[in-house]
């Protein structure tokens, strides 16, 4: 039995054979890395990567066993995300959104029959899901405000209209969780589960960013999109927060940070290979023999070691929900510093598009964009420290 088949079997049965999973992940890293440069250059979506992930049973990794998934824990999920991200971080970002939805389904108030449909769609058909939240006027919803997207009651459900930005993975999504407010006298806010094939959905291909160019994070315009009544998820009054499980609170921070930690690791590997192969005629030896190259790689390894320790602590539940934001911030900044160290050291070879280091640098910078951003994390951590301090 091949490693790939053992992995599929392990996922289906909710168990993991470590060596089999590791072998499959190594194959995926190499496969995705081989196509990453081309997708980055033309901004095309890597559909074939998701076909591979589905074939190996990994799109249902965090779906519960009751629906045919693996119900994987955070540590296993992080391992998969890092392997994918080391090959192609754009693919990993779409995958993280998939994993987060299914891992947090208990907090989303999804009717059982409806979730069973979505979950089995992921396991059996490779269906992808993501939340559409950001809007042109509002910006990131994490900083407050009401969405302009409106869900209007109809005789048999809802009619949704609005404009969403940065809809990661939209070329391949089957399900959209559209953040909207109701048109009720006292509006409520929540997600509305919309099938991608519903009428009234227009994708405008606007994504042309510095990094993660293959993520397909285009605009989506919804015009009177019909949605069944029970597809409204966890509607609440504005400002009323849904309860968050303290353990799950680490998932978004850990998995997002894991993407960029893996990018930094890929940059480190490129640097080592470059330094070992590059033999300047005036030196007569490989660059890897120079103390300054050895020191730089040692510095990078120290940053990656710090990241491993932080991520491992968070996956074991040793950080609070508030500290999870700090983990995301610190891991991301360490990853950026690691790649910048490699770029500074290599000069022109480090910033030519003929080498992958230039792409790793553009990709790793995207880590600062994801919620929570640095200012929110650091202000929150400072306030918590002052509040916890005992008055002298």
C-alpha cells in the first residue's frame, strides 16, 4: 500500500500513521513548490493543488469523524498547513480557512442537517468554504462597525446584496459564509451560508497583490442572492460577541502564523543550498565556508527555533486566548526577520525573480496583514498586563 493510500485510510478512520502522513506531506511540499513560481508570476489559481489535497483525503482533515473526516487536533493540522505552505503559501492560506471553519463548527450555530451537508461535501467532493467579511467602506470587521451587506427577509428565506473584498479562494470555493446585517427594525449581524452556484454572485478579478498572488482573493458582488431561511448562522445584535472556546482561540493564530514560519523555513533552505553551490572565483571555496554566512544561517535557525517553541506551546494549550495573538505576532515577525536576513546576505541573487527567495520575501510580508494586526495585539497585551498587576 502506498503512503498516499495509507494517509487516505488514516484520515477516513480518524487515525494517523506518522511516517505515512509525513511521506505524503513531503510529496505535497515538493509538488506544490514546483508550480508555485508559475502561479505567482501570472496570478493564476492552483486548482491542481486542491485536487491533490482532496485525493489524499486532506480537505476533510478537521471535519469530525461523524461526517467522515479526521477530526484532527491542532498539532496535526499545523503539521499539514506548514507542509503545504512550504511548497505554496497561497494554497495553505485557502486551506487554513477551510480548516478553521470545520474545526469551529460547534461555535457557529449551524443546523445539524445543514452542517452534515457541508461537511460531507468537503470529505466526499473536496468542497471548500471560506468567510467573506471585508468590505470596501468598512475595512477589516475585526476593528468594529456594521457590514453594508444586507440580508433582506423574503417569503421563503433571505435575499443578500453587498460587495466583499479579499475573498480568498473564491475561484474554487463551493460555500461562502457571507457576513451581513439583517434588514429588521433592530438589525442583527451574522454569517449567511451561500452556495457558490446561487444566482446573483459575480466575481471581479481584482487580486493583484505583492505576495500570495495565487490565493485568488478577488472581489465578490452579491445582488439579491437567494438564501434559505435556515442558512443564517448565529445572528446576534451588533456588538454582542459570540462565546469563544478558550482552546479554539489558538487555532486561527497558530495556523496563520504557521504559514509564514514555513515560508521562512523554505527561504532558509534556499539560502543553504545557494551558499553551498556558489563558489566565487576570487574565494575559491563555497560561500558556506564564510563565517558571515554561517552566522546568518545560525541567526535564522535561532528565529525558527523560537517559532517552533511558541507554536508548540500554543498547540498544547499553554497560552491564553489573548496570548495567542502575541504568538501570531512574534512568529510572523521572526519569519520576516529570517527572510530579510537571507535577502540582505545574498544581494542581487536574493532579489531576482529567477530565484525563489524573492518570492518568499514577498509572501512572508503578507503575514502582517492578517487579523489580529500588531497594534491590536500589543495594545491588548499591554492593557492586560496593567490590569493584572498588583498595585504597589
